C-alpha cells in the first residue's frame, strides 16, 4: 500500500477511544468472561455491543487489533493499580490487597490462554511481565531493610511472590477451588505484617 493510501485509510478509521470503540472492547471482555476467547468473532462482539459488525474493522482494522487494544486496556488498569499500591504508605499491604482481588480472574485466565495461540497477545504478555519486574520499588525498600538484612531478598522478589500467590488464589477461586485459601491468605497477611511492622 502506498503512503498516500495508508494515510487515507488511517483517516477513514474511527478513534479506538470513542464510545463505540470502548463498547467493542467492553464486549470483547464480556464475551471472554461468558464463553471464553474461542467464542470471539467480529459478529459476536459487535452483536454484544449492539453495533454493526463492520464497525470492528472501521475502528480497529482487524479482530487481532481489537483484541490487542482490549488487552492493553486491561493490563493498563492493572499497571495503574500496582503503581498506586506501591506508592501507598504501606506498599506491601496495598499490593497484596490488589493482587489477591478476585475481580477479573476469569478474564486474566482467558487472555493467558489466548496468548498461547495469538502472537500479538503473547508478545504483549511477555513485555508486561518483564515490565512488572522493573517497577520503581523504592517505596517498598524501607520496609524490608531491617526485616531482610540477613537474607538475599529484594523488594522485587517479594512483590512478585505476592503477585504470584494472589493471582493463583484468584484463578483457583474462579474455577471453584477454595481449599486452604483462608490459611494461605492468613500466612501471607502474617508475613506482610512482619515486613511492614514499623508502619
């Protein structure tokens, strides 16, 4: 496609952050929660949003681009929640609370499953996973200096453990597994209380 044609095509596309673009992304999330990523089609998503299916291509160009935009919006919400938690007065407590929420566990599972079959989603998942390991942890470090003085423990490692445990509990709860969850939560609460005991 020539440069002039690309510019013209770009002009014809609607804004992804418009009301209709947002409605299509909302519909993707709803369909994934209800029936899984395998049920996603342009007609199904548009029908759920009560829009003409051709608007999928007007706003996003392709289903892959719609899925990628929806996923980026989804992880953007998580990114902001994580940063806000780590900047609070009690960052470990706040991050643990954010990581162990049950909301969106089904959607998380579906996007992870989709990443095994969609290279765009897989690349975004890897990039975001690596990004989580480079978040600014300086708010967390003061709480750990004394508690971990004798151990090879870093703020990043502790935050990621909280993330792993919280994510697994959320996924298991979404599947209907509840055994030992209260005890695991109590254990993590006990550890976090000691790591931030001075706060």
